């Protein structure tokens, strides 16, 4: 089996579709090979459910990427986001989740046809700045809820969400996260990308969990593996 | 008669989950493949009666396998097992000759229902 | 506590909490409506129960809100709105009837899915929190930040201006101290030059006496014995006495000319710096031109032909040391503009015979036929630090210092220039010291308030 994914991955990063080498070289210290493989499959399924949810509420077909999982040093998170998103100008929002799993979801959205998406979400005419921000927060909320909610449901975990907050519109992709703002040294990063093909709008969802939280996650994954 | 089953998925966990969902009273031999190419090798060896096929895989995905099988007479039952459960994905899979579409995560009941529906299992 | 008490307590909390709580079914009919909602909407639960939300509140953004609530029913996830993007859902009066500041209550809303036992979402509960106070604080903060930003901007501008002023001051102090140094040196040289001149006079007289004496001996040479006469003749030839006698006169004359030159330079230097007589006084600008020209002659002599076009205007009341500084600056600049070789014309005016009545203003011009200044650069030449000279050749302060000197004299400095043809600077000074000039010179703030560009714009490129 090869590690070749759809796009070149930065060192220490592997597509979920190629479990064996990923776990051999990059399995997080606190997650075993089996746990990582399980998380990848669960993320994959959570993603599919999220895509289906979006397709149902916005009546749009959503193309899904293969989820990518890695344990990263927080200093590399900005580089990683740039790697996922590319050079484009982006808008971004964050949302915290808490309970049996704790962390933050970053949702980074490229340009694309916002007015058309706004129309689907019930806005009238051209979006003003407030509406654009609100739409961004809503997309972050829906994606975060669907993905993390989907993963939590499969793990039988109870997870709640705080209201999403704005990082900014029209940002440089390097500026989504500033290393000095990060308060953890290492984080588990799960990345997925949704593309709404009809209006070329793609959204990257990056879930980050502090390494300390992995103990809880590992227990949940073990329980899941036991039931197999 | 013993039925030959092939489970195709790049995730070992997914393969494990699927094997667990297969009916216990079903007389089968199970083989595994972790990508489309391996699946085709098994198929060409003439040893596959029922194939459980994942759609997203790194080398040769499920859609490509379906297309290749159609070219080579499609001499087996293909049940697509997918995390992407949007209607478009389902329609495309069925359009390429899959007999059924099962959403992940799979469970024993949904697999049994599908097998019964197509007379693979009595 | 039994279950019944629990339920009662919960009911009480929902009813009395200072948060709006309502619940709606998939047909958007109201199922729950707490006291907060009653108080602020003016409608009680009985009148709301079973009513479609959008029929009761037509001002709600129906299309968008329907989508939002539908997605909560569909996905079973929380959803939110924030006052920052959407100030309110329900237009309620806020809790500040007196101190006010916003048009309506600011609200943060949360949409909660309520699932039944089978996991299907049956109701969506909407909670509505009053964020008016936060919004007002935010408003004040934003306003305060805008003010402080504006102040920071002003401070930066002031600091820049201060730095410019400091640099100008430094430059004029530097020029003044160079002048003082030069005057000191001139004074020191003056004494030795004095006694050398006087000694040279005595030396000339003594030499005349000595040659007269030698001549008188020579006239009696035939009375010497032939051997002695021959010895004297040979000695005289050997020393080339005839040449010495001829050359002595020339040597003395040239030395005296040299000393005269030194004395003139010293006088010009003194005149230029005016250390002996600072402050306002009447001065002849043509004399000022000539003495300044002598000071900078060394820089100009190899490349510039000087043409003087003097019309003998009246004297003007000025601080001559400062005016000389300006003239020197213009002359040096003209020299730089020439490049290899060229012509500099010094002009003064007006010609009193051509003016009816008293002359109010006198002008002087320095014109060169050098490289010229582009229109774009003409707007900036009076800015501190603006220079087109290579690094190290000019500080860029000369013209801005000149500009300020002339302004303090109540005068103007104008430029007309064509690239490749040449440049002419004209200084115009009032004959009599004006009150405006005093005000400007004594109030540095006022002087700093009008920028050179503004003045140029007011007076036009041709000034006079």
C-alpha cells in the first residue's frame, strides 16, 4: 500500500486512506496504530454523514476529501493550514467543542460564489459584510457540528458546542492561526475538505485537540475497538 | 454451496467492521483486499462471488473497480459500502452495475436485508 | 426532592429566567413562550400558543430564519446568532429607556434541538439573551479606540514635524557656527597679515636703499684696482645682479597683491558672517551677492562664468548674515546644477528709475543654465531632506532652511525651471521689516503651521 494521496502531504502527515505507513511513522505517541486506524475510519464516516447533512439542507452535491490525521507541534499549525488551503485569500471561523472530547474546530473557506450560497441559505440579494460573517459562522457551525457530532456519535460520546466566533474575512491563509496565540504545544489535527461544486466553494475543516485530551479520546477509541 | 466473499476497503478497521456484520449462518469463505487493484486480481482469479466494495481508496477507487468489472462481464454481485451517502454517489454506483448500496457504518441488519433482497441469502 | 418538585422547579426557572425562551414545532408553531418573551413582546403564552411564529411576527426575516430552524430540525445540531452580525431577531425595547444609545435590544440567540426517545428532533428551543449592555460597552470601546487611534496619528505627525524642525535647527546652527569659525580664523589671520604688510613696506624701502647703495658703488668701480674691479664684475655676473634687481620689484609687487587678496577675503568673510553686527539692519543686496560670491568662488571658478545684471535697487532691512546664507546656498546649488561648465546670472531689481513711488520690495535672482528641476520635484524642493544629489553630496536641508529664513523676513522664494534649460530662483524681500515678519519670526508654531507646498500653492509657481 502506498502513501500517495491526492495531494502531496507535508512530512509527518498521511492520508487516512493509507493507514499502515501512517501509523508506522506518524502514529501519535498517545494513540496506538489500531486507535489511529479506527479514528481515520470514524472520521471518514463522520465526514460522509456531514456531507449528506449539507447536501440535504443546502440541496447541493458536496465533494468530500479523504480525511487526514496527524499529531502536530502547534508551531507548525499555520504552515499546515497554508498547506491545506493554498495561497488564496480566505475567511475563517472557530468553534469550540467540549464534553467527552474537547478541542476547537477551525473552518477556513475560500472565495467562490458567496452570493449564490447566501441565496441557498435564505439571504436576499447581495450579502453585506454582517451577512457574510453570519453565513461564515453558520457554515462553521454546521460543518463542525456535523463532523465532530458524527465522530462523537460513533464513539458514543456526548459532545456540546459553543457558539462559533469569527477569525476574519479576507485573510492570508498564513494568518488564520498565529503561533503566539496557541496555548498547547502539540495537537491532534483532523482535516477534511468539502467542496460545493455548483459554486466552487470549498471549506476546510480542521479539528484540533490538545495532546492532553488524547487520553480521553484513546479510551473512547478502545471501547469502540472492543465492540468490533 | 460455500460462497466466496471479497471485502475491499483500504481501512483495516472498516474491513473488520464489515466482516463482523456478515451473517454468522452464512456458508462463506472471506478474502480481503485493500485497494481496487488487489480486488481486480482476486476477481480475475475467478474466486469472487460477492464483493463488498468501498468507494474512496488511494489506488483505484470503487468507481474505477465497477467500471473495470463492467468491461470484464461483471460476473459477481457487487455491494457498495460507502461513507459518502449522498444520493448522487448512490446513483452513480448503481449506474455502474452495483446491486446494492450500504451506508457506513455497516451493521448486521442492513447487510442481511440487502443480501436477502437479492436472493444471495435465503 | 421528588420528580414532581423537580419539574416544578424547572418550570419556574424556565418561566422566570431573564432569558427569552420559546419552543417551536416543525410547522413553526409556538409551543412554549416564557415570561421574558411575554414582557418584551407584549403577547402572552395563551395568545401565542399554536400560532405560527412568522404570522405573529411578520417583521422576522422569514426566509432565512425558516432555513436556519429547518437545518436544526434536520441536522439535530445547535445553531446560533450573534448580535455583532445580526443585532436582534425580535425587535424588543432595550433595558435602557433613559440612558439609551441603541435602537433596540441586542440579542444573542441559541437554537437547541429537542429530540424524542427515537432521536428525532421534535422541537426547536430558541433562547434569547439580552446583550444590549455588552453592545453599548463595545460601542464605547470602539469609539474610544477610534479617538486614541486619531490621537496616535496626530502624535506621530507632530513627532515627524519636531524631527524636521530639529534637523533644520541643527543645519542652521551648523552653518552659523561655520560662519563664526570662519570669522574667528579671519580675525586671527588679520594680525599677521597686518604686520607682514607693514614689514613688506619696510622691506621694500630697505631694498631700494640697498640697491641705491650698490648702484653708487658700481658707479665708482673704475677707481678700483683692475684686479679688484675684475673680481667685483665676476661676482656680479655670477649672482646675476641685474636680474635680482629687476625681479625684486616684481616679487614685492606680487607679494603685496597677495596680501591685498588675503585682506579682501577676510573682509568678505567678516561681511558674510557679520559676527560684529548681527540683527536687523539695512543692507545692500548687491554687496551681499559680491561678498558671498567671493566666499564660494573656489567652488565655482573652474566651471561657472558669472554674469551680473545689477539694477541698483534700494537697501533692504534684513539680517544680513542670514541672507548671505541663503545666497550662498543658491549659488552652490546653481554650481551643482551646471555640471561641467555653464553660466550663472546674478540679477537684482527693480530698477528704481522704472518704479513710480517708493519701492516696497526688492528681488534678487540666481539663474543657471544647468540641468533644471522637474515639475514633480519643484513641489518638493523646499521639503526638509529632499535632495536629488547623490548620497553624501547634499543634506537636502539647504533649501528648506533658506525657505524658512526668507519667510521670517516676510519675503518669498520662488522657482521657475525647465528641465535641460535651467533654473532661476528669485528671492523677494520687503524693503522695510514688516510686522508679519516679526510675528512669524517670533512664533515658531505659526511658522510651522503652513507647509512650503501650501505656500507655493497659494502663491503660484511664479510667485511675484
